[in-house]
C-alpha cells in the first residue's frame, strides 16, 4: 500500500499540475516582492498631486496621465456593481494597507492595489511561456522573468505608476499572441492595452517580425495595420473624452534630456529602492549592466528577435527623448520584452534555433512549453 502511495506521489510530483503549483508559488513570491518594492517607493501618490490615484479615479487628473484609464475604469465598475456587504469586507482589509485613504476611495484603491500585483504575477507566467517557447531552457526561462520583475522598482526611478505593472501584462500578452500568429486576438487585446496606456500604439509595429514568421509579409502588415488603427481610434476617443482636463496631450522634455546628458552628476545619482540605497536615473552602473546584457545576449538572438528590438529602439528612443522626463528608465518599457530575451540569452549563453524553426513551439498551441530544449 505504501509503495502504491509513493508511486502516486511521484507521478503527481512529475505532473504538469505540480509544476504549475511550483511555478505559482515562486512567481507569487517574486511578484509580491516587486509589488511591495514599488509601493514602498512610490505608492499611489498623495491626493494633492496632479496624477494621484484619487484624481485618476475621478477622471480629474492632468493630461496625459488621465489617459491611462484601464485600472480606474475597472475599479469604478466594481465599485458600482459589487454588493456593499462584500465591499465592506474588502475595506476592512484596506485599513491594513493604508489608513490615510478616505473611505469613499478605499475599495477602489484596493482594486488598483491588487490589480498591480496580479498583473505582475500573470506577466511572469506569460514571460516564462515566451522564453521557453522561443528556445530557452527551463531554468533560464524561469530566472530571467523573475530578475526583470524584481528589477522593475529600480527601473521606476524618478517616478513609478500603478499602470506600469498592467503595461507589462499587455506587452507580454501582445508579444505572445504575435508569436503564436493569433492576429485577431492581438487586435482585440489592443483595446484594453491602449486604454491602459496610449503608447501601446507604438509597440504594435515591433510585432511585425513575429507575425511575419507565422504568416506572410502582406498578412502581417495588414494585421499590424489593423491593430494600429484600432489603437489609434481608442486613443483619440480617450483624448476627446478628457479634452477639458488640465495639462497637455504630451509634455516636451528634449532640452532637459540634452542638459542632463551633459552633466556628470546625471550618472552618479542614487535613491532608495527596497529600502536600500541604489542607483537612480542614468546611473553609470545601470548603463554598464544594460550594455553587458546587450553584448552577451545579442549574438545568441535569432534575426526575428533582433528585428523586434531594432524596430522598438527606432520607435522608442525618439519618443523618450522628446516626451519623457529625463532619467525615467520605465519609459523604455516598449523594449521590455526584447530586453528580457536578451537577458535570458546573456545568462544562458546559447544560440537561438534556426530561422525556419524559430518560434515553432509557440505556433503550436499546447506543445512543448515545458521543454528545456526549445523548438525542434
């Protein structure tokens, strides 16, 4: 009898269910740590700030911050439709998180709080699926996403917002769908992704090389164009709805960037992250780390991933220089998935499969996600 029980336990330990539980616990811990690091550093901002959570929920925040409405819309919807008895139970828990939130915002604050955490948790599963399906071994596919998510509070230097976590969720989802050639689903995803952050429009062209692998150039171009059209329409509707809000559609910071680049102090700044002194902005050590990741990871990448990264860089860098505050590394988020792939190859030190086989597992639903050998 004991032998039979042992056999059952061994089969369970080797099953996909046990593996999911193992991953779930590991990813939960990593997501919780990153989430706590972000909230300890930035929280959801004081009510008097132009982009505070209260103003975001009320729709009175300044532009362009007010355009990031996915979280606030979800929180307001649940606030209107959830039974008061349920909300009261949640609000009791809210007091443990923050006693400073006014009663009328407590439940909605809690929704945003846990939306940020759940987004990180789900993103880890998606990123692991991406890396495993595109040729990385099981260990590296597990480690690289965790490293990146734990590093997010460091990237949220000079500023960090609740929609950064949901942005990673949508970037990961879009990349995975494009890798699988699921074009219609990608177009549908574009709606909530753009509501979350209008810059998703600029992420879509980077997915063209991935879609091209699963179809033809013409078909890929059509689907990317369709997704960008949907994103453009959604973005314009949001901008129209909040046209009376203070602020501007974009903020120009080119001169501040040029001034920052010319000062030595820009590269030796520090700030607290995880309650420990660490780098801030364009810290020299951070730039060195990024350079090492690129130099080690780039030779191992397949040409499709390289195309994705190059398009992302061409699109992102001008936008960052023109419209973002100097030193906010989080504004390079459109390069996140490409960077995670580079990090994985930098750690793994192995080359991608051939172009013909590249992404084969991702294009076959349910096949080989657990393999440590990559596409065959």
